[in-house]
C-alpha cells in the first residue's frame, strides 16, 4: 500500500496513518472518475488546505483502487477564490477548499462566520462547528449553493499585520489602510476598530503590500508566513479577532453520481483529512510565530484588558450589521452554540 509512503515521518502523517479505516469495498464503476480539487494556499505540507487535499487524494485513490482519482490544483492554479467557488458550483472543477471570506456572496447567512471575537479557543470553535450548529449550517449551505461541505478546517486565528507601527490598542489602527477580503463583516470590523479597510482579492494581496497600496492586512500568522506576505510587514498584533475557517466542498451532483461505496470512502477520507489538516495548522501556527520573529517582525500580544477593548469596539457593530442583513435566527443559534461549548470545554 502506498498510502502516506512519501511523508510517513511527519507528525501529520502519523496522525493520518493512525486513523482507523473501515473495510468498505469499492464499487464497480463503468469508468474512472476524476475529482479536481482547488485551493488558494501554498502547496506545502505546512498548510492545512494542502494537507487536506493530499490526504484525501491518497486515501480515495487507494481505497477505490483507482476508480476515483483526485487532481490537486493548489496555490490559485484554478483562479481566484470566487472563481474557484463558481467552478465547483458549475462542475468545471468538482471540489474546492475555500475560506469563509467569500461564502456570504453565495449564501448570505454565512456572514455570521465573519463576526469578530466569537471564538476564544480552537476547542470551542470545533465543538460549535462540528456540533448541531455546524450540521445545520452545512445543510443550509448545500441547499443554497449545490456544494456539500465534507470537512471544516482552519488557517489559524486572524490577527493584524502592518508595516508602519506597533498596534497595541484599537486607536493605533487609526490612519492605517488594512487589506480585508471581499466580506462586509470583515470590512465593518476594521472600520469599527478605527482602521481604513481596503478590500483586495487574495491573489492580489502580495503585490498590494509590496507596492504600498495598503499598510497592512489581517491574516493568520502561519498562512501569512507560508505565502511570504510578511516580507513587506514589520509588526504583528495577536488580537486573534477571527477564527479563519476553510471548508472542503464537493459539487452535490458529482457526489450523487458516485456509487454508495465510493461516497462512503469519500466521507471517510474527508474525516481523516480534516483531522490531519487541523493538526497541521495547530503546529504550523506556533512555528510561524518563531519564524516571523526570526524574520524581523515585532510581535505584540495584547493584555487581557486590551483584548477586551478590541472586542468591545469591534464586535457589537458587526453583529448588529449581520443581524440586520440576515436576521436574528442564525446569529442566535451561533451564539447559543458558543455558550454551550464554553460551558463544556471552559474559557481559556
């Protein structure tokens, strides 16, 4: 068996290899099926999205005996984030891994995922996203978009970078042009904190930082380091305002065209890939902070009081905007899920 043979020695491989695979025989298909899966991050085994794609590919191809093949299109090879979602919807590509940034453009209630300072820890986030709330959201997303979410990972907590000055409190963002994604909640958050939000496509971000179109950005440290976005930044403030969600999805028509046995294999591979991707991000985020510091960035961790200042200024206006746009029901369900998770796992 060649599964994981090329990276058995890594920590992520150990996690994936340790998963228990049920012995479901592959069905007999008339011809091989190819699933093209796109993502936006570097094709690196330090990136959760790419780890997800690699683990999924090797498991699916191995378990189906080659009846289902997986082609990985990483690092924006299939176009920008919006284009990748559209291609998955139409079936030009059958799968994609996308962040929460553009999801509201395809399903308006997804704005709730952009409310800042919701999740205080990974443990709370996973309990909510894997629980009843997550299942209901994924089902609603599938009905609205025709894309079935197979697994949810993350890229770390988003924090503020800039090339001008140390940011310790929200007032320090005043006058700084901060790149955001094309997400109204993210834009509203930066504005509420005193910064000047500038929405720029992910594929254009490096050039925008290089040319000084913006002073800074808000991104997870691991992702920023892997994509070399830190090269034109001097400061990082770990306010951890957003839990950056990446969802792996498959075109529903494509999924239904698979045999029941192949569907079961796809689901099982997705679960193992999600475990591996989450572990990768957990480790790479911590390493990235060391790497960013070595690269010369000044890293500042706000005090508890400073964090609460960010939270009290940044969250209420965004939550109010989202309630106005999508109604109270989805927001209340999410907040109830967070309260239950915090009661279960505790606050950090």
